[in-house]
C-alpha cells in the first residue's frame, strides 16, 4: 500500500470500534446498532457455509500468531463422538497489549455475538471465555452481558428458535501470563498449573478435555459478526492481500495521545504517529515494538514498514498483537530490555529448561550491565544464551524473550558498550517519565 | 515436623458457609469435569479467609476429589493466590517496562518507602498489601496501579501516595473504570464468579453507570478510541436501559 492510500484508508469508517461511542454495553443500544443482526443471518446458513465464508474473508488470528481463522475452524474433526468446545482467549497480558480489555469493556455483546456464531459454525454447545484474573472489571461486564443475552434468548437451549443451543461461561484466571498460550490456557481451564502442552496434537483435535476445540482471541471472534453481515469481499477490501481486514492498534508510551486506533492492516508507524499526535514535544523516536514485548524492536528507520503480518516479518520483526510501544531518546535501552527480561523470567512457567534457566541468567547479566558493572563479553553471553533458548521450548514464551535482547544489541550495541565503559547508565534518569519531567503533578 | 506449604489459619474455614457457592461453581462446568472449578474455588476460599490456607486447600481437595498436594501445586503456580494474610487493600503497581519508564517504578519505590513494606508485604495495621505487578494490559493509560484489581489510570508517585493516604484514612477513592472499590475478600468473591459481593449493590450495575468520555459520535477512526473504558460516577448516566 502506498503512503497516500494508506492515510486515506486510516480514516475510513471504523468497524470493530464503530459502536464504541454509543454505550453498546447496554443491550438495547447494541441491538439498535444492528447488534445480533449477524447472528440472525448466520443461523439461517449452514455451519459449513460459515466456515467457508470466514476462510474466504482471509481473517487471521488477532492474538499474535496470525493463523487463518477459517482454516483453524475447519480442522475440527466431525463425528468423533466427543463434544466440541469454543474457548476464547481473553488472557491479555503481553506487555504493550491493551486492546481486548477495552473491547470487552465497551462492546461485550460483539464478543458474545461472535462467540455464538463461531460455536454454531464449529458445532460447539459450550463456550468458555478465559479472562485474565486481574481484569475483574472486564469479567464483570462480560457476565452481565451473558445474563442479558440469556434473558433475550441469544444464549440458551434454543437460540432465537433455531434449535441451536449454547452456554457461555466466563472463567477468571489467577495471574499467569503463560495462560495466554493456548495449550497452557487449556491446562489452566482444566484446573491444572498453566503449563503448555507439546504440539501436535493441536487443540483442534485434542483441546479442552482432549476434545476438538477452537481457541481464538477476543478480537478475532469480535470480527466474525461483521464478516457475516458484510461478506468476505467487503472484509478483503480492507488491509493487504494476505492480511485483510481492520485491526485495533494499541499505541502507548512517549506519544501525545496514547490509545486504541482502529486502522486497516498495513498502516505504517509514521501514519499511526500522525494519528496519535506524534512523539511528545521536543523528543524524537528511539525505538518501538510493532506488536508487544515479544516482537523484536524497530527503530525510526522502520517508520514506513507496512504493519501487516508479512511486512513486519520481512523487516525483521513480527506483527504480534499490534501493540505499538513508543520510546523516545530518554529511554535507556538496557533498562527497558532488563525490565522485559525480568518479566519473562517471572512468567516462565518453568517447564522447559532453556526458557526457565535462560531468562533467569539473562536477567542477572542485564542487571549488572544496567548497573555499569558489566563487560563487553556479556553481550556475546547474552546472544549465546538467546541462541540456546530460541526454538528449544514447548511454547513461544522463551522465543519471545530473546526478541528484545537480540534486537536491542543489534540496533543499540553502542549504548550497551557505553554502559560498560562509563561504568554507569549514560542517560539521565527520570527524564523518561513525562509526568515528572513536565512537572504536571 | 514437615514444613507446611500453607499456614493454618487462626480462624478455621467455615465450610458450611461456602458449600452452596462451591457447588454452584462446580455446576458451571461439564459433568465429570469438576476439576475445572479449581481456580474459581481457590478464589472462593480466598474470599473467606483473605488468603489460601491449609483449610482452603483441604476444602477444595475434598469437593473436587483431589489430593491436597494436587491443589497446592496449582495454587502455588498463580500469582493471585496469596500465601499470607492479605491486607484489606492489595495495591499492585505496574513496574513493567512501559509503566516503569513512565513513572510506575518511582511510584512503587516511594510507596514502599512510605509504607515501610516491600513486595508482597502488608502494613502492620493490616490495611495495605503492596506488590509490584507485571503488565496489567493498560499501557495506553500508563502508568497504572490497581487497588484490589480495580484500575487507577495515569498515576504518578504523588497520586499514588494520595490514593494510599485516602485508603488508610478509611476512604475509598473511586477507580477510573468499573464499579466502586471493595475489600480484598469481596473482590476475591467476584473473581470466583459471583456478582453479589460489592458494597452498594451489584458491581455490574455500577459499571453500567459509567459515562463514556473521549470519542464522540461521528469522529473518524484514528481518534483515540478507548471510549467507554473511562468511567466516572460523578458524571454517571443513571439510565440503565
């Protein structure tokens, strides 16, 4: 997509967020804004036709991996004698990612409507929404929506007279980032420690209770009713060829207006920064993440990379969850990376040795580097550790932990070296905190 | 004597008071899959005692036909199950990279110094437990802290200390999202899936009193679109329909 086209694209009518200004968490408002119209349309079609529709739309998972949603649904075996389950991953916790909580808070019925359509398509009569424990407010809002939907027969044994029945349970987690990994989430939902399973077999055949299961992200499921109502071609008219559709980009950090920005996939950081008012006054962009802490850093030179699955990958990072964390030049790269690694060390479930030990030792090395007590050899130690973590664990948590380390050394080796040679952090501390720096409070 | 993973509570767990709720939790899950009830059940026993005790472990084990070791293995895995008595208010300050850089670390440090407690420790008066939290998925409002998991957005060190001062004075400042503050035991009950545990009525109803601020109708995409997530009872729209 060219720059001009993309800017124009950025100002099209919002899709996922179109109801947000109208208090859609109130069911009457949601219904007035064509809420549950997609469900009525879907129930008149066959499940297979719906799966085909979502396949044709090109919708890809919004939880980070970007797997084609319709294809995932089509993997569920039929007639195996086990019930099918739909599990919605609302365990939002990837640093930088903050799109699903507002979506559930503002427009919970859009998630429910998508869940009912999806369950109908895959033949599931039981769905679970696994909400991270710390998001009590979102779980409360969802439970309220479920109660309202039940009262209006959008949920129940015979939904809108279709003969199709579905029950939705909102299940709160208990504080573990790893449960955002789909098999760890299933373990947790079954009442175990949230530790990932070896794949294959995949959840499509051996998921919840070893039964065929679809696990999808909140934003993915909330996209489904719009596809049902407007069609695959409409969906593909947005975004790029291989990454179609709208996407909520979460912009945080050193920008003028942090927030949720719904744009077509393929928009660039330069355009997003324009929408968000630019980097805060008097400062310039130093580094940023395209999709949360598990995606390698980008710098100002990547400002025109198209942010779709292909574009981000081609430039050496990943689209992830489109969590754009923006840091200006007051931010110490070593300190920022250390904090991410402390996070991964804390959240590693401990099952696989490379991840458990690797994140622990990287934390120790980064800590001494940040304190000005490191050596230049520490850099090769870090990179060597990353080599021994990447690709050697059951899930992607360990892989994600290497992203910030490898990319920070790639782009900011000089700053690491400065920490070693000056025996301290070369940056003035606290300047990165805008409230303090501006003397606002 | 073997070292106990979980302390014996001063007051034994009143199992009779919890049994109906526990069965209601188990009934949410498919027949024969009662173990799925374990996480909400642990929130439930925490709502009775303020932390997970040896009694709470035994209660879960008995109802779900598990061993106490199996239950303890699960409860020790998750951060939100506390192993020591927790204060009336659990203050979680996000110190992950984004919040940390924007002032969260300073808030945590100053609160820690002022309260005289470190991570996961409780003030002597039993009012406040402090912890530093990992990413709370609110980076657009960084730096954030939560009180009993209710969010206070864009909190610098001074605002953090003001919130704590109010709590210690017996007041309950209103969070920036959702319903009014409640005690740690009551929020644990909500985590177990019950919406009847909030002072002043139903939490979800109170959430519905929130006023949308931010984007107005007709604005194009690209404006900050977190409308509805920012709540204020002061400007509440009391029409619940």
